[in-house]
């Protein structure tokens, strides 16, 4: 299933095709392909090149580990994410290695890494779905995540599946049109809320 973005301006094809499906195929992802996604994440930009991202990965090749990560997800997300062949948790290191000071950009940088992972996945015919709906304290406990490290998002990774196999409420979400705010509503010049002439439609 494809849901390409209806863009206001031209963008690269993998960006246009990227979206977050709920229907995943059980087709496994080979190790080389999975490493390619993580390699893309590795080359994200970060503040002071701190590279504050970490990923916990669980595949269906190891059912015990897969179910452990699955158990961290909100029940509503477990319904569909259980069918993906790979689950991940992204983790942010909240301090700078060089001086121990707080890194206020850590979540931003982990998000940048996850975005590159998503685009690499799209280029290979895969998709990812990032989730805020997971139990952060449980994840910290199950994986012994140290102090000053924080789980950011749960991620399902896989090949697209059959939307018709989803329960009704999720099927409706899968087929609903993609929406974005117009670019004019969030690009400013001068004062806050003043649309930049760079993007203003003068017609």
C-alpha cells in the first residue's frame, strides 16, 4: 500500500513515500538490511557530534526478546505492532561525554537519527512506525537503562502488510488521508506568526 505525500513543493521521492503504516507483513528482515537502516541512523548530524542515540533491537528470530520489547508497548499498539518482524526502542543519552553537562539537544538528535533510519527503510521497500505509546518506566527497568539516559520512542519496522487484515478501527486509520499543516503556517520572518515571504503565496 502506498500513500505518497501530496506536497506543496517538490521533494525527494523517499521523503514523499515515507509514512507510518499499521499493517506489517511477517516477512523477516535480513541482518544486512537491518544493519543498513542502523548505518543510516549512525550518520545523522548531532550537537558537538555527540551522537547521543542508542537503539535496543528485538527481532522475531528471538521470540523471548521480541515479546519482552512488545510488552513495553501500549495495548493499542501491541495489536498491530506484534506483526512487525522487528521492534526497537530509541534511547537518548542526556549529557555530553566531554563535560557531563546536560545535552538539551539529545532528543532532537535521536529524532534526526530515526528520520534517517526511516528514509533508508523507505528506499529499501520497508517502513517504520514510531510510537510515543509505550511504558517508559517499564522499559527502563526491563533493559536496565542507566540514569541520564531516556527512552524516546518505540519503533516497529517491516515490509508493508495487508490493511484488510487489521481490526476495523485500525483499518480506518490506515486508509485515512495523510494531512499536514500548510507550510505558510509554520515558516516565519520578522515576528512570530508572520508568514515568511519565502513561502507566502502571493497569487
